[in-house]
C-alpha cells in the first residue's frame, strides 16, 4: 500500500467513513459557495484607510494625478533619499518615460545587487494597507523583493476594501491564482533579536507607494 | 530531532537560574503579550472571530480526507508534485531524493517547524547536501552548533543581542557589533549570496488551500519569498492537518494568526504559491514539490486530542503561559514548547517519552483564553493526566499517595480523624511563627517559601460548631 493510501485510510478510519469513496457533496457545496467569513466593520473610506494603514506599517505614500507623472515622482523620491536614480522595473512599466525623467530603469529580471525596484500591483487592500502582486512574465516577483528600495505604483481605482475583495477581483479577471500571489505590507522586518523591530531583513528596507488617481 | 522531554524537571530547574534567559522571557510579557492585547482591542469583536476560526478549522478536519484529495487534485493540475510521508524518516527520504535527483548541493530554508519535527537538516547533511537556515533566528541557531529553537515564532528568545554579537564576531570574523539593526544587516549580507546560489528552497506552509491547490506562508523577513522565488526547486513541507477549504476561509484565519502571534494585523508578506514557474516567466522554481506529512496527525484525529489539530501555530499559548514564561522553551525538550507542546509532544513521541509535560501547567487556562481557534488546552492536558494514571506512568510514590488518599476519602469517619490529627500536627510544626519551613515529602516546594500553618481545626469541625 502506498503512503498516500495508508494516510488517507487512517484519516477515513478516524472519521468513521461508512461508504467508499465518500460522498463529496458536502465539500463541493462549500467550495462552490465560498462563504465570506467575519470581517471587521467597514467604517472608513478605502483610499484614506489604505494610506493610513500603509504609513502605519512604515511605508511612505504620495499621490500623483496620472501615470505620466510617475517617473517624475520616482526621481524626486530617489534624489530626496540620496538613492541611485536607476534600477529595475517591471516589463509592464517599460512604456513610462523613465529616460525623460532622468532615470535609468531597466525592464529585466532583478539581480541581487539591484538597489531600486519599481513595480505596479494587481490591486491594494485598504483594510491592512497591503499591496497584492501577481507573478507573471511582465510582473516578476523578484523586482519587489531583491532591491533595497521598492517603489510601487497603485491606481486608486484598484484599492479594494478587504482581502476577500482581492480574491474576487482575481477570480473575475484571471480565473485562478498565478504561480505566486504576494501580499506586501511595508518594508521587510524582523524582531528576532530581543524582540526589537528592525527594518530591512532580507527584503526591502523602504517601500514607497505612489498612488495614481484623481 | 532528539526527544529530551523527560528531562523537563531538571532543565526547568536549571533555566530558572539562567539570568540571560530570564531577561529574554521577561520581554515576552512587555512585548508579545502587550502587542497581542493591543491588536485584539483594535480589532474589536475578536471573540466572534475566534469562534469563526474554530468553525473553519473544524470544517476542514471533519472532511480532512476529501479536502486533502481535492488539494492534491488541484495542486497536481497546476503542475505541482504532491508527496505523502507517513513519518519523519519518509519525509526526509522524499526531500533528500528530490535533491539528489536534481543534483542539489545547497538548500535555502525558510522557517518550518515540521522540518524541525522530522529532523530534515540532519538528513540533508548526511546526504552531503548543505542546508542553510535563512530566518534570522534560525540562522543564529544553526551557526551556534545547530542549537534547537526555544519558541516557535521567536526562536532565539533565550539569547541577548550580546550573545548574537559574540557569535557573529566569532563565526563571521567581522568587527563585533551589538545593535540589532547592524546585526540584522550583517546576516542579510552573509545570506544574500547564499540565496542566489541555492539550488533548492525548502519552506513550510501555514495553510494549504484545497480550492486552488495552493500553499500559503506568512513571513516578515522576506526570506520565505526568496526561498520560494530564486532557487530552481521549491519543496514545501507541511502537516496534513494544514488544509483549509477556500481562499475566503484562509482570509479569516489570516486575521487571527498574526494578531495572536506578534500583534500584527497582517505579516509583512503573505505568499500564495500555486504550481511551478510558467514558460514565459523570468523567476520562480522550475519544480514545485509539496510533501504532506502525517507523523501522528491521523492518529490524533481519531482520539480525544482531535481538537489539537485545529492549531495554527501562532505561539500565543506559550507567550501567555506562566510556566513557559518562567522556564523557557528548551525545558520542553522537543520541537513544540508551552501548552501546545504539552499536548503535541506526548501525542507525537509517546506519553512515556514526555511523561512530565501534561503536568507542566498551572491549569490557569490563559492558553485556552488566547488560543485563536479555541483549543481547550487545559482539558486536553487533564485527559493526558488521566491516561498517565491509567497506564501507570506516574512515579510510584505519587500513585501510592493517591491510592491511600482515595481509600481514606471513601471512609468519612476515618478521613475526619486523619485530617483532625494532621492539622494539629501541622499547627505544632508551625510553632509561634505559624509557618512551616520544611514540608515532609514536599521539600522542593518549601525550599523557596514557607507553608502557612493551619489554625488547628478542620473546616468540618468549624462548620459543626457554627451550626450549633
């Protein structure tokens, strides 16, 4: 008998299954209905909530009126923080006028020594101030992870209230999750040494969010 | 991992006098406990959320076979390879085989308690493969001669920044520094090239999602993301009980887990992995293996300990446990310390190998009150204590004492006479101070404190007098 059959056999014996194979109707119904569980009260406006929560998690947030204003905002942020004015960006952002803003943004896979990574996001979750990033050829996961500074572009129309809304949007637009779905809530951190919170463990030290919207 | 749980009493006694450990443990009360309380208060109706979490976990366990099969079907359809391991050695064999078949030399590991449980690092080393722990705490332990963790969320709670400073200075050959931020940067810089060079990443899984065939991990450092993004293979190793039905269900549990563990509303990273790298992608592993480990879990499902399988490994029970706060996690002598360890260790390694653990509790129920999935931990400990008695696993003086007491308690007249005599003897022992400095048969208790002597008459005597 395979280990799989042995384990499932023990589980079925523990659950006192009478028929073999057991009827899947009960789980089918739940998997189809996908009921939404308990959520905290929504007594806030999503964009403001997103901003407040993101800042509470040590991200910085600014807002620009349109996508064409993003390269200018990126260069201002980098210069203000004395960071290099070049790095890696998602291929999906290659059409923005980086050169015109004086930035050297390359739409290639991120390397271990890249210092700045610019990405978009699939959507953002207001409740927790969280970015939702999907992996893909044009949206590689490493760009938001390897560089010390992560700059994320968030269209305000893509801010949803709760994580469940993000899943609903994912199902509506993509059908199913891609290889990796990463929820990002601020710079990486650790509190392993004396429970002292320290920013910049293995991921970015800084997350800067550029909201795009009216 | 070797089981040293029967050394609980001696290790606990030693730990009580360990000043550095006591300092680390003291921080739990002012940090982890306070942070959780603030997060719970900020959320509002956390009690209803706990009940919702309990129901979701119960639903998954009630149809565990079906949800596991669905998980396997969906994960396989997306290109993952699902393996089943009956026990620790089979789990290690599976991972070592995957590594060998793919010419793996180094493995970057994200924190996984199941990998500690099955002893994966030793198995890899034996096969000539180098495991590299990448969680900061786990890395510190690994370079300190593979010391075991003392907490499931904060593995080096027993170490000070000074300890880490000495260790890094010695092992890295770098100038000594004590600032936690500088130490963290040093570990980052040492580990970054190892991430980039690793052939395989090993992670755990906080949850398995049946609906989509995905594994989910929560992390703060980003090492979990690196381990699952950069190496050409990813192996997720986890227990069969971790399955939940839907993404909606896991969303509810994700409101409970970080708040209970560290007081965060969400961890820095929540990563959902479904299948390997797609053709056109520039990153992600070419192979994605998921190892589902039983190692005693199905047995728990059948018995009185089933509720323990709801556990989502937040560590709140140990943070709030007066025994854990006093003696630290190493006293438990295996992977899972604190109240959860009092149940899991005897269940997985045998009660005879962890005979003191069900008694390593004050039964104050702090653990039961904070548990995000409402596991009645003290009730489960009580059941294990009954089993200890039934199987004759208690030391003979304790069994004899209880047998004598039981015999006397069934004879009220004799019992009254005995207690009348006893309180008078104890009053005499107390003398003018009315304190007994040394209790016969309980010297361990009276070593550190005095026992107040009784007034000289029993409750039944006083009651009879008042009624007259």
